[in-house]
C-alpha cells in the first residue's frame, strides 16, 4: 500500500521538495474576520514516515487539528453570544423607548371612545392582587432572614412572643382558612384542565384516524363536464361577496383574485360591499370596480351610508337586492382573502345532489406567517384549528363554526335559518348555529386553501381575539333557550351546549387564566395548598406538542407558544367575562388592520391573460397596484407601540411569586413563573409583534 499523503500527510514518500502544509480556508457563519490558512511551522522538523507507512508526527498534527476545531467552535460560540447580546441591547432600547413614550392601552381605549370604568375593573383587581403579593413577599422574606420559617413546620401550636407571635398567628390562619379555599379552587381548575386536555386529545386522535384512513369529503355526483356534452357541466349561479371597511391596503388584490375565479362569467356576480367611512378609500374602491367592469367582469359596487350592524348588517343589506333571487349559492371572502382560480370548482360541486348541505368551508393559509414571532405563533394556533378542530367536527358531526369567510353557503339555508343578524360580534358563528338547529349539514375541505393575512401587531391581534372570545358568550346567552327547545337529537344539543360553547369557549379561557395566572402564584404564598408539577409542566407541554403537530416546521417555537398562550389568557378571560355579562366592551367591533402582504408576482398572476402582455386604459394595471401597496402611505394614521398595563401588572405578579418560590426551593414552579413572567413582560411592553420605529 502506498504511504498516505492526504490532508495532513505533508511531503509524499519519495517525492521532491514542496510545501508540506496544506492550506485550509475556513469560512465562518457570521464572520468579522476569517482564517485564511492553517499550517504548522514545525512540520519541517517532523520525520515523514516509519517503515510500513506509519507517520511519526501524526499524533501531534491530530492534536493541532483538534485545537483548530476547538478554536473554530469557540469563535462560533462567541458569535452567538455577540448576537444574543446585540438582541438584548436592542430589546432594552425598544423597552426604554416604549416607557419614555408613555403610550398605553388606556390611551387607545380613550381614543376609541370606550368606557374607562368598564375597562379598569379588571386591571384594578390585578393591581390589588399584585400589591398583596408584594406585601406577602416582604413578610416571607423577613421571616426567612430571621429564621421564622421553621414555625410553619414545628411551632404552630407553641406560644411565641412579639412579632414572631404575629407571624405564627398568620401561619395558623393561613393553614386553617386560606389554604383549604385555595386548594378547592386548585382542584376545581385541575379537573377542568384535565377535561379540556382529554377533549383536545380525543380531537387529535380523531384527526389521526382521518389521516390513517384517508377520509375525505367527496361530491356525491361528478361535476366535471362531459367530453361529448360540455354544456352538461354543473355551473350553478353563484353570488360572490367581498365585505370591506376602510381596507385600502388589500382591496385591489382581493377584487383581482375574485374576478379571476374560473367560472362562467354569466354564472357569477361579484358584490363589493364597501362600508368605508373614508371618502378617499371609497373613491379608490369604486374606481377599481369600474376598471374590472370595463374589462368584462360582472362586478357591482355597493356602499352603505349608515354602518348599522357592522359586517352582519352589510351582508344582510346585500342579500336584500332584488337580483339575489336568481342565484343559488353565495361565496363570501373578507377583504384580505385571495381565493385560487379553481376555488368554486372545488367547493360548489359538493352541493350537487346533496340537498341537506348548507355550507362548504375552505381552509385558510397565510402569506405572512413568517413575518415575526407573533405571526408564527398565530400560525400554530390556526393550523391546529383547521387541521384538527374543523376537520374532525366536519367529518364526524357535520357541524362546526363558520369562519366568516372562504366559504360557500346555499342561499336557501341562509334564508331558512333567519338570515344574517346583528345581535353579536360573531355573526358567522350565529348563522352556523341557527343553520345547525334547522338540520343543515356542513362540509370542511382541508385541501382547499384560501390565502389571507395574519395580524402583525399585538394591538390588532389583541382586538381580534377580544371579539372572537366575547362574541361566543353573547351568542350562548341568546341561543341557549333555542337550543333547549329545538327538536334535534339530544347528543347534538349536548355537543352544542357542553362542548361547543361551555368547554371550548368558556372553560378554556377561564381555567387558563385562573390556574396559571392566579392560583399558581397564590400557592407560592400559601404553600399548604399544592399544585402538582405535572399540572404546571408536563401536561401543558404535552398539549402544546399536540397543538404544534399540524405545523411541524414550528416545533422550535413550542416553548414560546406555551408561554404566549398563557399570556393571551388574560385578554381571552376578560373578553369572555364581558360577553357573558354583557359589559360595554363585548359590543366592540374593530376591523383588524391589514398590511397588504402581496408581492408584485402575486398580483401579476391575478391578471387576465390578455393583460399580462398588454395594458389598456380600462384594464387594471397590476404593476402599479404592486408599487402602490409596497410604498408607504402618507395618509395612513400613524401607528404606535403601546404599553399594556394588565400584562405588565401580571408580569410583576408572576415574578414576585417566582422570587417567593425560591424560599421554598420549588424548582419547576420557579422556572415556570420566571419564564411566564418574562413572557408577560415582553407582551406588556409590546415587544412581540410589529415594531414601529
């Protein structure tokens, strides 16, 4: 065998003189400098080979190689530390700017005309609880320093004198009266937590069964055109509605996408339902509709002077038009939704020869799911909602909550259910429940997607979640008598009352906030009441893992997702209470802000074929559309990041409880409280979503 003369072999046996060190170029991931060459100055002193080709200097050179590898790893670690330090500095600077600006959620509420009394009740409760926890921490810290903590274990019944006697009296009172009450609340919340976790697990098993058996809704009759008789294809009359309100960032792309639906032009009509109160926005939308009309699209523009009933009132007004009687189905798309051209061809055929079918719902996909941490966490939630909740309920129950958009309704089902009503802020869920009570069936198509946007700022997401969690409680109060009196199967009534409303809309936000934001900190100050480790850590981690399975690429965000969901529980709990007891904020309707995340290529792809090669005066110029959407808007209201006082108060409360847990040496509880407190702090300072410089 020839002697080895590879990377570190130096001069080959029998070869002439040449440079024996092999140059190695090392590139770093985030380099501020680079190592251009590695060679040993001692290589000339080494003997080349012994008999049999064994190299004398191999061990030394291997040591040098390991040294360089370690140096490279050390440089990489230093780069990571530098990046973390830079991020920490940027985070601190953003927090300092936020505090210096002094803009809070109270200012935003006042600007919107909301009642400060109603909004401050919940914050006052949290603040009082924070003050109490700080006082208890001071007492416990003083007892720890003076060694009085031993009284809790051994000297409760012994007579003591002075301040020590007061502390002993407090311990007796705490163990006799406070601890049993807190333990009762703890046990009740743990039971609710286990019930909700079991429901979540059963839904995941149902989804697994659907994928295992490859169950998929299929049309009862083929709707494709016959090769011998193309006119025999199933193309019923479809009305397409686009409700919008002051959404000039996205109106062009949604109108373009809907006008390009692959459906006979004579068999569908587009209604642009504009509730905008901004004259400039009205003009822009009206001009856009006119352009598409001149291009041959069947599209009409409707504007209401009085915006009564918000979206429900808008849809109800549109359905009152005389020409609606000529249409059999209505497809609804919010202003930021962009259906694919084959959307109607993949949804409407399910209605053929299926007279009991009232709704076909498509899945949402998101153009900006990777925009920031907030959108990534929202994507996890909504992927689970569609992949598991909607799909399982659609397959096994033929019922689920209508998502308000990206769905096709049979107009007869809408009329039979009483039409759109303005009595709640969740008109989509309202019409779905009433249609279910009338016996109509629903189908969810997990493989049909419609692109839309996620809120990129925490303020917009927070308002959206408030509406989504207060509305169901309003609806539950209104629908409960109808559900009880309705002549449907008992199991359908039980599913509506106990699962659809109580468990998933009321119990979930209730126990999430109460258990992890109130009871857990209380057990730190009242150690006689115990909250098991598996409730704090293991089961929440398992549930988060199940939630993240439909979006496996988001697995690195599993811990931030767990913490953020607990953080959002304060908003969801507040919304649930306001909806259940009809407080003022329950009727708050704020249009979710959009950013218009469509690239120029997306908009060009929506153009008719003749527009891609030539542009006329009457045709929509999609190049201009893309530039307008990418350019900053001077007339837009200036946005700000704000401080959210409830989240900040809860962060201080949890961090106080974490400090108290150190005195009891409760490791898991300490780490959970610490990281959950930091999560509340980041959200309270509005550092999780879009950052406005």
